[in-house]
């Protein structure tokens, strides 16, 4: 059976109390996880340790929303991927468009962060995606290729493991998801681009979709052959919606 990943990005939301409530609500609705669908929750940094203890023994995995491109050193305010690994993370989101837009992160930094994450033993979830303007100007493939190539300049396909998240910026938090046909086209493009470097790596590389995934559109998006799961923002903050999306994969 095909394997899927469902990643919840909690962004800068939550509190000690609301995190526990949300996790309990998810667990009540989905007490046992499928061996074919990995559920990964990405809380804000201060809550990683809290969540690590809450998810222990549940099968739910933990991810972070960002990490430094260094493993340690004089980088005030940064968080090492090695620290995240020590606290129980298995994954880290790299290059989310909100970090590119608000923190000025660029393609090169994304590649270095992906490499540092891998070196710390984490699986980077590398976000790529075009703006509405880039799509309108038929520049989507140029942009995706540039972002992907920057990351793959650092990734050693012989042994590294990564997840690519296709997140068109015009679909994030807007309520307007890409159509299943657009998602399939872009995922197939991303896979073919990586196949030029390493066909067997590309064939097994998970590509997940993010951008206004909701219970009502999840099944059709996830039915596309090159879609290996989802990166969920706003719907991940609602247990009923998040579990309904999970169940569309099971
Ligand atoms: C995201 O921010 O990664 C995301 C996919 O958000 P939303 O689901 O709210 O569009």
C-alpha cells in the first residue's frame, strides 16, 4: 500500500493548555494511527518539549517549523536542528513561504538549512511554490526548478531523506486550494526535475501538497498519483477537520 504523510503546521498558535486540548481532541477522534499514514505535528518552538511528552507512545510524530542552518555556535536567537532532534523531533519544515516573505529567507539558505537538518538526523520538509503573479506569467516551472535546484545542490541523494511540500503561495491561508489537476501537474514536474539527478531517489521521494486543504477537498487532492500527503495549516488547528483530512488518507 502507498504511504502518506499528514503534517500539521500549528504556526505561531497555541499555549500549554490549548496544545493539550487539541492533541486530546485529535486522539479521541483517531485513537489508533494507520501504519500507512504518518501524522506529524509541528508546534511552535517553546512547546516542542511539552508536545514530545504528550505524543509519547501515541505514534504521532513531532516536527518543528524552522531550524538554523548551523548545528551550534554564536547564533543568538537561533535553534539548532540538533536541539530539535534531542527534544524528539523527527521532521522540520524548511523554507515555508511565510519565512521567505516575513524573514527574507532565500533559496540558498533553504538548501543550507535542509543539509543541517539532515546532518542532525531530521527529515526536512522543503517547501516550494510560486506566487499568483508568477503563475499568471507562466513562470511556475521556472520558480519551482530554481527552488528545488537550490535545495538539491546540498542533498546527497545516495543516502539522504527529504520530503518536498508543494505550497503555491496563492493557496496558503486563502481558502482557495489548487485544483487536483494543478497539484498533479506540479508534483509530476517536481518529481521529473529530481529524476534528472537521481531517478530512483525521485521515484521514492514523498511530495506533499499544502494550501487550503480542508475535509471537503482532501480526498480529491490526495487521490492524485504524485501526491503523497498534505501539509495543513489552518485546518490543523481544528481536531475535527484535521482528523477528517487524516481519514481521507486511510
Ligand atoms: C501552510 O501554511 O503551510 C498551509 C498550508 O496553510 P493553510 O492550510 O492554512 O492554507
